[in-house]
């Protein structure tokens, strides 16, 4: 059985290759040193193949633990160490893991679960709540995606990536695996954009690749992209949800001015996780799109009759598509249910060159006055007002949440005009609600469930 370490080809790297550092590091951990640390954890965790709950931190030791467990053949569920104790307890009762790694190792002595031979990693479908529904991924799923990402983003061996996204989050995990597969160094941190020590630390470690979700780019917009003091920065990437096109353009122009690149990406945890990437040079003419499928992947639009520009459900085909979901221990013995095909649940269209534009979410559809309404499309119609809105269906109308505004009546008037120009719903269908701040998931996305 090929392990994740085998698939990422870490053992093939020269021993002196700089690979990892973290908040406590004074120097780079080399490939040889990472192998030694991972091997020590492999020996410590040796035994029957088990399900392991790994409450992983963004540290060198966290990565060594993960790789060591994978090398020992265990199925590793990567989980948020900040989950409440009750959520951790509920997960443990539901899945009965053989090993729990949460600061210290806790070995259980129950009968090992039935685990499919190809199953390697489990990722929660909602990391912020500790959802018991997991995405089942093989080592091949993760490695294929890692290599494709490294190729498209031109991840180079001497250039340092920023590992600030949580490793239990699919985007953060893909930053790690794509850099390891390219033999490129990654600086891991538990700090965030709003931490005053974050930016000096990134400058010190000469960050060249900076990933982010919409929350991070909204933060950079407030700080002013032009003041970004990272002399070595060459690539910025954005995924994790839709970002206002104007802010995307700010990021693109910032990187263009310094001779670098900005990539909009689209993906899902179920695709391990990247699906598309928009080339930097394509941005000016195709800013509304999320780009073309990664190498080895293919997108089709169901219901579009193969005609460019026609909307339908986005279906992705590729070697990185998950094996399936798990909602109980018995599901961990299941094989590959999806066989390379993922129904994303998103609505979109393709242009003639295969670039994808996401227009909505099947589950983000409401029915108002007998009409089907795309809630994401309503949000996009409001994006030109300079304020962020979150739209949810409420009874027979739409509730439009917005942050406090100095002139709320004027804002409502402009919003209603914008909506009336675009949609046929009566003005009485829209209700405005001020909110101190938007609830967000740990991945920076608006938490619509909390709003509802």
C-alpha cells in the first residue's frame, strides 16, 4: 500500500533541502531532519492499522506527526484543535478512533475498525463545527492534486510558501502538500493577518507564495495592498469562496506591478481540494471566471447541451475526486464510490476556452412569490455598492444583512434600485437587517446557517 509520504516523494529529496519552519524556529528543518522526525513518530505509532484523530497544529511537529502516522499506515482524520471539548468527545464516541493525538498521544485498545486499503485521510465537511461527516481521501487523491497545483502555480524549490491556513482545512493542507511535492520550503504559523507579529515574521522568512480566502483579501483591502511589505512576494492565490471582483483586481494589480502573479482558484474539499485556476494573464479579460480545470481534470455542465455559456450544475472529473463520504465507522470500509466524478452542487457555465464561471449554489436557491431565486446572484448584484451583504431566504422574502452604515436609508435606496434593475421581485420582497459583524466559519466564509 502506497502511503502519502510515498506519493509526495518526500524521500526522494536531497537530505539538505530546506523544507519547514514554524513560529518557534530559528532555522529551516531539512528534508533529512523531517524524515527522521516522521520516522520517530512512525515507530511510536506502530501497530495495527487504525483510525487516528489528529488535532493538528500549524507546526513542524504537527507535520511530522501527520507524516509519521501516514507512514505507519493509519487513516488520519485531521481536526481543529480549537474544537470545544464536547465536540471532540462526540466525535470520539461516534467513530471510536484507535489513536487520538491532541497535544499528547492517547492510545485506545479497542478492536481496530474495518478500513479500506486505499483510505488515507479524512477531512471534516465543516471543520468549524466538528461535523461528523467526513470526506474520504486516498493518498493518490491528495498527491495528484498536490502535483497539479505545484505545476499550475509554478511552486519553485527555493521560494517560501506561507502556511498560515489551518492544516485541518483542505486549502491549508493543499498548500503543505503542493510545497512538499515540489521540494519547496513552507513557513508554518499559528498567527493570522491581524496579529501585529505576523507581517514582520513573513518578511523575515522571505515569503514568496501567499494564499488567502476572501476574509484575508478584505483585510488586505483595508490595509492597502500597496503597503504590503514583502519584498520576495511573487504569487498570491485566492480560494475559499467568492470574492468581490474589485478586490480581486486590487490584488491582481498589486502583483502585476511587482512582476508577480495573482491566481483565483476554485475547489472543494471533495476534490482534495483544487478544481480550477485562473491564469494571471487571463485575469483582465476574464475576471469573473475561476479559470480552467487543473491538469488531469475536466469540467462538464449538466443541462447545458454542450453549448458554451449555458448554465447548469458543475460536474468535475479528475483523479483527485474523493472516494466518498463517511458518516459513521462502517463507511470507512467503503471503496471508491465516486470513481473520479464529483457533482459539485454549484451552478455555473463554461466559455469556449473552458474557463468556469460560478453563478450560484443549488442549495442557495430560494423560492419567493413562486419564483426560484439564486441568493448568490442577489449578493453579486449588490457588490457594486461598496458594502458587503449576506442574503438569506426568510419566509416569503429575502433578508439582506449588512454592516452598520453611516447613511442606512441611502444605502437601502441604492440597493433597491440596483435590485429592481436586475430582478423582477417586488421591492417588498427585500428586507434589510443591520448586523454588527457577519458570523464566519473558521475558513473565513459567511456562515449562512448561523444567519438563518
